[in-house]
C-alpha cells in the first residue's frame, strides 16, 4: 500500500512539475494576432504557436474558457508564457490598430484618414508636427514626403505625436541619415521622387520619367507635370483641363520652371532610387498609351504624332 501511495505521489509530483513548467515556459512571439468577435475564439487563437498545446487548452478552460479575452488586433513581440499571454489578451493592453498609407498619398490624406478613424484630432496632429525634431529638411514645417507608404500596426494607446513618429521612424529606416549626408540634395530628390510616384503606374518607367524631367530641367523647360497641378487641387480632379493649368501656385510646373518647392506626396523607395538613378536617355516628352504605360519621345513632333495616331 505504501508503495502505491509513493508511486501516486511521484506521479502527482511529475504532473505538477510538468504543469508548472508548461505554464511558466516562455515562447518567443513575433506576430500580429486578430481576435475577431465574429469568429469562434479557437479559430482566432489558432495562429498562436501554443494553440494546440493541451496545457494551453487546459489553462483557457480554467480561465472561463477565454471569455474574458478582448476582441481586437494584438501585436505580440517578445517572450511570454501562457499565463502572461492570456493575461495580455484579457487586459487588451497590447491592442493595436491597423493603418495603411497608400503609395502616393499626401499628408492630408493620411491625417484625414486618421481623424476619420478617430485616432486623434487634426489640431493635435498639426501641433505634433511642430514639436517633432526631424533630421531631414521640413521647410515651413512641411512633412510632405516623409510619411512612408506601408501597413502599420500601432498601439491603441498612442497619441498623435507617437503615431506620426511611427511613420517617420519607418522613413528613417528606409533612408538612414548617414547614407544621405547632403540633406538639401536628398530633399530635391524626394521632390522628384514624389512626382514620379504620382506620374508612373508602371515601376519600370520611373527611371525613364526621371530622365525626361531632368532633361527638361537641363534645357530650361518647364516640367509640365499634371500631378503637380492636381496636388494644388488635393488630387480631387480625375482629369486636368487647360483651364486648370492656369492656377496660380508655385506647384504649377506648367507656369514655373524647375521642381516645385516641396514633395507632392509620400513616395516609395523605388521612386527615390529612380530620382537618384535616372535612365540615360534624350527623351523630353511622354504620354499615356493606356493600361498604365507611356510613350516616350525626344521631339515634340514625335509626341504630337503619337497622340494623333493612337
């Protein structure tokens, strides 16, 4: 009988030790988890590495079958044990919201979307821009071009300044200051990149477009880029008409030679690369062929002939 009790005691000790170990063992997490209130909790938790661990299932049962876990998106970065993980999901402390800046969006587009989604007030975002210390030029506190196009997962607790710093931090990751010692030159390239971002629908055409614009500048011609005019109208026009080209603005590159005073959107790395590395061509004109592609030409006659015959 004593032997039986001893064996049972040892088994209990082993089970207890295993349970304690399983509950306290930390796993590394680097994922975004969405707890969807319209789906079974088991389905939402299936993305977790521990989802099939019987001890995790046991702990969830002990914790009211996970009914206290709050719906939302969670960014899980670091090492957590089962108890810490469930506690985090119950508290909602690591909840984040998903936010995408689309290529070619402007600062106004981004702030409008944030305000619409109740992630801050316009006034506080404008105030935050004035308080941010940024290593690249921001003439007249203009941050156009620096909110990098990407999908972000931002903690729900972040205020306006913290949200903007998330975007700007990503920009600095893409364009480290030590790689661009001439900040004024970089700003000019960023302006060119923003024009390429709005003008080019096909990635491979960006260096070609850059060559056109640089060639026109070299010949003291206007850039005559519709995108810069549309920027004045907040890109609300589906098409630019001749009357629109008369708008009085330093961003009207039909009236003013050289680059506009600032970027006209937030460009991607490929656009900045094209601005730094234009194709070697003698092209001075381009016009759409349809389907996003363009016809490039050296002379105005070629340019007109293509338009007549297309």
